[in-house]
C-alpha cells in the first residue's frame, strides 16, 4: 500500500444502529483471527456509501474465512495465512460490481478496506 494514501479509522461513528445490531453477527460467524485496528481508504468508504453497504458485512465474511472472489490458489494461501500468521487478502464485489479488497496484516495489528487502485 502506498504511504501517501489517507485512511480513516472505522469506529462507532461510522456504524449505524442497524450495523451495531448486525455486528453481533460478526461474533456469531466465529472469527478465525483478530482484525486489529479497522481502517478504510476514502475510495472504499465512498464505494460503500454508493452501494449502500456497510463495512460489517465484508469484515464478517473476511474474518470467518469467506475470502470472496480471490481465486482457489489465493484462498488456499489465506487458509495457510490464518494458521501461520501471514497477511490475509480477501476480494469482494460491491452491489455496484466494483471490487473491494480487505487486507489483514500478518501481525494482526490492522485490517484495511480499500479499492485495488488504492494499493
């Protein structure tokens, strides 16, 4: 990820009451790893707004081992990364058809939601 990209910390100010309710689903999906600090790039936040989707639905999938559209080889790599402590990358499509990436750092200190063009 380039150092000049701006990131926004995702906190409760970015979570609607409906998201707070559905955030309990995140724990119901039995996360496989810690997400660390949650951040999102401006482009990712803009895409989520346009597609009327929330970070929670993608983070829930990511943390429970649903790697989205990343392909069979990368899915296997992610499965290994969960066990061995490597970086994890998931690829999803918003309702608009645009791609959204989620990357959890190897040390599990942070998870970033971003557009591929912002990497």
